C-alpha cells in the first residue's frame, strides 16, 4: 500500500515538474519545393523576424485560449526563426503536441559536472 501511495505522489509531483519545450510550426509537405528568389540578407532577416513574432503570438494565443498560461513559467523572445522555447509543465507540451498547428518536443537537459 505504501508503494502505491509513493507512486501516486511521485507521478503527481512529476506532473508539476518544469520542463523545457521547443515549439515550431507544423510543416505542410503537400506544397512542391520551389527555391526562393535571391534576396539581400537584411530582407531575409526581417522576414524571419516578422514570422517569428507572428508565430510567438500564435503560441501565446493558443496557450491563453486553452487556459494553460498558469502552467508556463517562461517564454522565449522572438528571434529570426519561427520557434518558441517554453519553460512549462508536461501537460502544456502534451496539449501542444495534439495541436495540428504545432510541432513540439522536450529539449534534453544536460547536467555537466566539473
């Protein structure tokens, strides 16, 4: 009986652990590949930054719409790629994985000892 209680306590504790999740847009492979026209680097960077801002807003809107913000501790700032890193609870990652709009996974933690 004690081992069952310990297992339940550990699983409840594990559900509230903070993990690092990486979220990216789900790709649509149905479009044929076409190379993009040559553009200057500044235009490419600006387009990537704009896409990153829009994607971050989409992730935050999803989290708010599904009432998951209380289970998120930290959200990365937009960059030059459509990718968001979250410090969140496992259930947030599970919700994001079920969404057709996102690809989501857990990053590996590397604990280095010196």
